[in-house]
């Protein structure tokens, strides 16, 4: 994934995120944000140059010496922003009230607290840390929260909820390799999602958080009892059978936007007086993001709900890219 820092056309800075050491880009000044002085937003030194950090296939998260060494090497290489994965496969990489600790971390060293440790190490060197909530509203189909709360799931018209992602098969893959989506319009889902984010911001003092294409409402979903009841209450009608109906898409998109707006408000209240907590978003190209995932990220940027925009551009060829 590679891009340039474009700050002239969107209020949210379009971030450079690199997975290798590449020449740094010329600095670009961020425009003032209505209601916030330029100094209110955490600013990296020069244009933002970041890297994602994960536990797969790396042993990074399980060894404090590796964490310190990795941060030192990244700082020396010219990176100024780290995006460590903090929420993946239904588990967290920190102690949480809302989800279990990642099993390998729990087995290796449950007291290691790699996200807070990495944050302290990075901030000592002038780097920013923006934990990446990779799974967003997606969960493994066999997770405890799914088993205990089936009414939290988004569903298709036929009542099904399972998704085959990343090479899995609905016909042959075990339940643990399949995925479901939690309903962003469900009050308890919203409370859990916001809690997962707020606790890491509070505990580790991170500079922001990042959501990606899994902070979404898949367009074919929304025929569960919760969503049907909400739609009837708002419109007096049943949801259209056609999940691409534009009004129906807009209605669901607004609920996803409402969740992002609530997150923005909570983080702003928490960081009042200490500088704005960055919300970074890493979606796909806009038409795909909106038509498949109901992510209206252009309006989110214009409406100042996000500060940092990192477009994913997966392709099967250089020409396609």
C-alpha cells in the first residue's frame, strides 16, 4: 500500500503508509480544521510515514526485547507512525473488559501488555502510535460473543449470517475460519465497540486509533429482527427485498455513520485540553467501499469525523494497481 500526502482537497490528511523503507516525501502543511487549531491535532515530524505491525507471522508481540528493538529500528529507518494491530480474530492484545486476550499472548506472557509497552517505547523516540482495530465489527463465527448474543448479528434475507473471508469456504471450512458481522445499530454492539476503543486510548495514552474496511455494514445484510424493527419504526415499512435499493442503503449507512460520530464525540470529550485523538481510516476505493460495505468515507472526511485517510488498493497486477 503506497500513497502520497494529499492535504489540499480533503480535511483528513491522506497518509503515507509504507511496508518497506522508501524515500520520504516532501513535507506538506495540514490545513486548519474548523473548531481546532493546527496544534490540537497530534502531528508527526514531517509527512506521516507509517507501518502496520501485527502478530502474524511475527513473534514481535510476545517478547519485550523484540518490541524495543523493532521500535528502535523503525525510528532509525525514518518511520514516524506505528499502527500496531490491537483487535483481531475476536481477541485483543491488551487486557480488556470487552473481549478475551489473544490466546498466544495469554499463553506466552499475559502481563506483557505489548500495546502499552510499544506505545511508551515509540513516544520516547518521538513516534506516534495509532492502534489498528483490524476486525472492526467482524467476529469469528465461533466466538463466545457470537454464541452468547445471536441477536447481535446482521443477517441476509434468508436468515444466514456466515461469511467466507480470506480463502475460506462456506462449504468446507470449520466455523472458526468463517466470519459474521455485528450490527452497528444494536445498542449493545455499539457499547461494546466504543468500550474496546476507549479503554486502549485511556490505558495506553495512544495518539489515535485506526479503523479499516471491517468497520462496515456489508450491503447484503440487514434483515435480522433488530434492523427490521428499527427500519419499521423509522419508515413504517419493511426493508426492501433488493439490498441495493438506494434509500435502504442510505438508511443503513447512516447508522454506521452515527456510530463513527459517537466515537468521534467520545474521543473528543476524553482528549479535551490535551489535543485531539486521531481517528484514522483505511478503507478501499470509494465506490467499492460504499457499494459493498456502506462506508461513506468521503462524507466522513468532509464532516471531520476522521483525521487520517489511508486508502487500501489491493490489485492482482501492476496495471490493475
